[in-house]
């Protein structure tokens, strides 16, 4: 079974853009990027791509709390 080779991104796969951010945020991102062994650009991209995952986790956590509350309520009603 032959796997197709993974296409390495080229400069044409990216769009150059300019972004204004507060100095303190820039410094913090630079510090975190260095700690993670990444460029500032790679750190920002990683964080932007992770955003939807964290949004989903928040929804799951909220739904889990609501489900636990409903189960407790049902248990309390059944115990009466």
C-alpha cells in the first residue's frame, strides 16, 4: 500500500499580512515562542489553529456539567 507523499508547504501556500498588537502581548508571545522552540509566526499560527479545539472543550465541559446536574436531579426525584 503506497502512501501519497505529504506536500511540503511553499511560500505560495501562505498570505503575508500585517498585524498590530500591544507591545506587552508581542513580548509575551515572543517569550512563549522561544520557550516552545518556534518562531513568533509559528506560535501565532499554532494558537489560532488550536482555538476551535479549546472552544469545543469549553462546550463539552459546559454540557458535562449540565448533564451531571440533570442526572442528580433525576436521582433526587427517584429517591422521593
